[in-house]
C-alpha cells in the first residue's frame, strides 16, 4: 500500500482525491476486521448448545398484570444453537385482546443469541409475528412474548413453558 506524504501549498485543497480513496479503503478494511472480531466473539463457547430431544411443554402466556391469556402445548427440538424447530397448539384463555397470531397451531423456528433462546411462532409471516425470548436452562423455558406487527411492537408480556 502506498504511503501518502503530501505537502499542502496555499493554492491546493487540503485533502486530495487520493487521500479520500485511501481513507475509504482503510475504512472498508477496518469494518471487515471489526466484523470478523464480532463474529468471533459471537462464536464463543457461551453460545454452544447441546442438542435437546423434542418433547411436549405446557405453555402459558400472561398479560401485563399476570393473568393467563393463552395456554396449550408446544414441542421444542434443539439441534444446535442456530436450529430450533417444533410445533405449537395454543388456545385463548379469559377472552384476551391484542395478542396477535398467538392462538391456533403451527410450526416454530428459532435459535440462541447471547444465551437466550428465541422462537418465532409465525415464521411464514413477515410483519405479524409472536416471538418468544427467554431462558432455557433445562426443563423450563420462560421469558417474554412479543407481538411484533407492521406498526412495531404491539403487545408484550411474560410466558412460561414447562416440560
């Protein structure tokens, strides 16, 4: 790579076109190196996950004051940290409102991020999803359900799924 040693005279612009091009190349290389290290950090052992066999979980979702609003069962099959699959069968409880596509049945997909398991109950939807995000130490998966719609987060509260 060429080193720029350039003396600026009074009638020259202070930044040459070559300096700008080299600055852009430097920034691209810097971004590539930063991306590499971020990926490396993301692949640390904390994110490694042992496969877990599929099994039924009793699921309950709550509203913001703790009243059950959805119940049913789901299976969770953890293949590795990026491949979580299964199915769900949920029904309304206590006639809730504004829960999104959180009832019925369907297939789920998910993975792990920073030690938290996330599950998308509606992987075939683009802008109308219920996402589960929480801790999964052994036999209990608990955390927050989020209804994400076209307008953003439309509702959220807690859930628990117990084997």
